[in-house]
């Protein structure tokens, strides 16, 4: 398959870029941070996002969505990366929508997917429990209790978990930490008795949450997929998330590159634009090439996810690992070429550097994915 966008996909990109660049420039994120907004994103803008059809991209059309694929989700996420727009798109429209669409019963789909499509329902995926992404190390216990289960344990780094109306929680119903089998996904009401949510603003001024489960009761109908067999479903959903986060890093990297090149043309030293110095030209050229190679790797991974989710793991690992190193290089070069002003809070490049660091960690950093490729193991 050609590594270029179709005409329809290009139109989607232009539509998303027009809305996001107009309504959510980097100044929008800065304003939310400075005002210490308790939500962390604009609900009004999210409503507009939903009206444009973006919130339901991965929701089947039978449930009010567009029924599109990962390539389209990646296109929107790349535009989000250009302006660092804070939104529930990743948590709700990508991760939760994918989990429900692929693992939910007809009743679960009918109950939740229309709300995701129209923007009225926010959801979050609660996976990690420590400082690093290690899904197989899930320790949160789900023990049988009557007609359902009781959940006990902690979750950390739950993206947009503080605003979620629905939590999709990975728990261990069998085996021990490190086992691929024995994982089960549950749909949990954040208002359930025994559940406590604490918002934790991240270094990039986006939001996550720490969630504590103290014998939280859920019934059998809350199981997403099959008991003890949630590992495969979880792996697929995480790979979709990894693919679109890699797309966000492509958008982030390209925006930083564009801003840096503009500065190289404008900033003068010794009577000439610093972009005329060959050393800086070489560094800029190398970064441009790196971004374009990464763009191709990410698009290939998204296409692989749409073609056969079960066989896309290696392509996704390559894309996520490479996007992480490219984004890191882009922001480091951006800060260095801007000189001392690149380190100031008044200058926007610092926001991109912080977001790149968080995206690196989301669903596994470059080391995590290169290790998986080298070992030939699952996730």
C-alpha cells in the first residue's frame, strides 16, 4: 500500500487542521495551565470537535460514528500534536472506542458507543500501576463475589481519568504479575463506592489521574470481553493507542522543525542569518530527513493496524520507538538552535519538549519497544 494519504484522508487532515489551529493554538494550552483549569481541556471545544465528527471516527456507523480506521485517527492526532491541543480524543475516541468496538457485547456497545460518537460520554483506559508502562505487571485484583467481582488495587497515569464518565480497567483474575493470561477488562463507573480518583497534572500541562480501588463491586455484565482472556484485546487496543500517539509525535516534531527553520532564517549573527551557517543547515537537513522517515514508518503502522490488527505489532513497535527518538531530537535541536530564549517559559518550544517527553512514556518508550522487537515477545 502506498505511503500517501488518499484524497478523502487529505480532506480530513485539512478539516482537522483548520479547526485545531484556529480554536486551539499553543496559547490555548498555556491559558488552561495558567488559569489552573480543573478540567484541563475546553468542553465547548470538545463539543465542536464532536459536531465535526472527529469524536466518533473509530465508532461503527451503526452506533452513530464514522466507522473509519486508525489512519484517519492518526491524521487527527497528528494535527493535535501540532498545537498540543488538550482533549479527550486519545482516551475516549481512540482507546475506549476501540476497546468497546472490538470487545464489547451488543448491549455494551449500544449503551456506550453512541455517547462517545456524539461527545457526551468521556471514558478512560486504566492500565499502568507504576512509573513505567508494563501492562503484564498488572496486580490490581478482581476476586469473585456473588454474581460479580470486587476490584482492589491502584492505577496510575490514567490519561484524562479525572473527567471520565466510564473507566475501562485491566485487572488480574488469574495468575500473577507478568502472566499474559489471567487479565480481564472491566467497565467501571467512576462514582462507584470504594473508588477514589485524584487528578495529577503532568509536566506537559495535560492531565492524568491516580485511581484507587477499595473493594469496588462490579457485576458480571461489566466484563469487557471474556474473563481471563483480556490480554489479547488489551494488546490490540494498546497498539492502536501507540500508533496514534506516534502520529501525535510526528505532528509535534514537524511543528517544532518549522518554527526552528523560520527562526534560522530570521535570526542574524555576524551580519547574516544564522541559517546561512553550514553547520546549522546540516543539522536542520538531518532532522528533516529523520522526520520524513518516521512519518512513513508511522503511516505504515497505521495501515497495518487497519489491515490486520493481530499482525501489526512489529510495525507499531518500530513506529512508536522511532517517533519517540525523532520527537526527542526535534525538540532538543529546536531548543538549542533558538539559544537561551528556547529555555524560557515565555517561549512555546518548551511546551513541545515537555509533551514529547510524556508521549515517549505513553504506552511504552523507545527502549520498551526496541526490547520487544529484539526479544520477539508480545507486548
